[in-house]
C-alpha cells in the first residue's frame, strides 16, 4: 500500500497527465463535469474506467457519498511558457482526470501497475487537438517543477498521433524504479493520456500502451462515467490474501427504533501481523455538516489473543472501561462503557463513551462511535453512543457474502 508522500506525488503527476491546471488541483478539487450524458465535450466519457482495470484498484476521488471528483476544470497554469500560453489563449480547453492506486494484485494476466492516471480533453477540433499534443511536454514540465520529461520513441501507435515520455522522479515509488511513463496521444478532437508508475521503464511503457488501447476504445465509443462504475467501497474486502470472515452492517444500516440510518463510507484491510484485518467506517450524514460516525474493526483470533496478552481488554482509546456482558443480546457480545481520552480522571459524565466487542469464533469484532463535524473530531455524542446503540449494532452485525463474479 502507498505511503502518504507517494500518494501526494501521484496526485501531482496525474494532474499533469490529465492536462488540468494546478489551480484545479488546489482550489477546485470538488469540481465535476456537469455536461449532459449526450454532450460529446464531456471528457469524463473518454477516461479509463475503474472497471477497465483488474480487481485491486481504488478510486482516489473521495468518499463514495460525495460527487465523483474527476478534477475537471479549465486549464490555467500560472506563468505558462509562451507556446503553452498561446495554446491556452486560443483554445481555452478543459480536461478531466482520474487516479487509481493498486491495493493488491490478483492473477489474471492484465496489466497491474502500482499507479494508473488517465486524462482526456476535447479540444473542439482536430487542429486544436494537434496543438494540444504539440505542447504536452511543456505542460508536463510546468506541472513537474519545471522539469522537462524525456521524450522517447513510442513503440506503439495509438489513435492519430502518439508521444511517449519518461519522467525521472528519483524513486518516488521504489528506489530501484526511478522513472514513470507518460503516454499522450491524439484521437480526432481528443487529447488523452495515461500515466504508469511503479515498475521498470520497459514494463511501464508496455502497460501504458496496453491501457491506452482500452482508453482509446472509450474515446471511440464514449458513454457516461457513472458513479456506480467508480464505486470502489468494497475493493479492500476482496483481497484474496485476506483469510478471514468479514462481519459488517451492510452498505446501509437502517435499524429503526429511533436510530438514524448509517451508510458505509470507507473500508480498509490489512494482511500484515499488526492492526485489525478489516476496518469499516459508517456515518449517519456523510454529506452534512454534522454526522455521527461508527468504526467497526474485525480482528483475527490470533491478533486478539496477542492484544489480551499485553493487557489490552479492548483495542480502543476508552479510558477506565467497564465491561458488561451482553450474551442475551448476542452470544459472545460485551458492551463497554468508558470515558473519552482527554478525561484523565474518568469522572465527567459528559465525556462518557460506549463501545462493543463480539466474538465470532475465528474473529473478534469491535465497534466504537465518533462525532464528526466541520470543526471537531471527538468521541460520539449521537444516539449510537449509548448502551442501546451498541446493542443495536450487535444485533445487526452479519457475515458479508462476497459479490457474485
């Protein structure tokens, strides 16, 4: 899995590949294409889709409940070089981009680089697209710290004209693989791009060409890029190396009895020796200014035993926890009452918090709430942060069945 620094680097790179402005990345990250499905100038229709890649990739555009964030915007870099400035002044193009990062690899023979960026713009005319392709190197250099990528002969022709670049980034992904490949091509009025990082130069070039062919098929037969196609919420749970049953509350929890619905907003998984095997995040109002959240973690029995051996009755931030067995609510369940971490003396009733633990044979499931708002992140204050709320969660946990292939 990518570290924070590498992920930031990929965002910068794919912004360049998509031929969108630095301003679009910093100031308009939530801007989305708003053209209708039948409008051929909607460049989102000409991007490589998440489902064009093998299983194991995540969309890097925000939580599923938010609008699909494709980074679509006009191209307005500051202090553009003369040729680039002339192109932007004459054609005023807009572009869209998408970024996918690989969490895990599955066998299947398809290209599976560590990072894939895809970009497209409709220049409005063949002449405009030709001009865009001609200044692609300048735009890339402007967005890569004024460093010109190196153009190399392209062994593959995509569309009407193709240019292949390599950017030496000093081992952004791995010290042994210090370059990434950027394939840019023109197809009619469209300028498109594919970025590949994480492998050898030869492997990156080859995978860029193969994925560019898939994107070219999208350009030739554009269709709307729907939110369902970009939905990657359950991808981490599909890792074949995750050898454990997964208990969850479904995509949406609607328990009734005065409790608001909770929606699944993010998931994670780990096959390493530390931490929970699966993490699930739920929220009552993902798009609102105030939301009660719930974190559900699934631990292997082995990992749980290790935590107990270290004297940790519950892997949580609760202070002074008191455990209440709740087998009548669900066999193997225990509801914990404690205090928020900053209540050092465990006395303030306003800082009381609740959590849940349920044993399911091979795994142990834990849950605790959190309050989410525009200016705070602290222990839960909503209806789920209660004995009744934890009991409701315990009753609604169920074994997740993997989706049919």
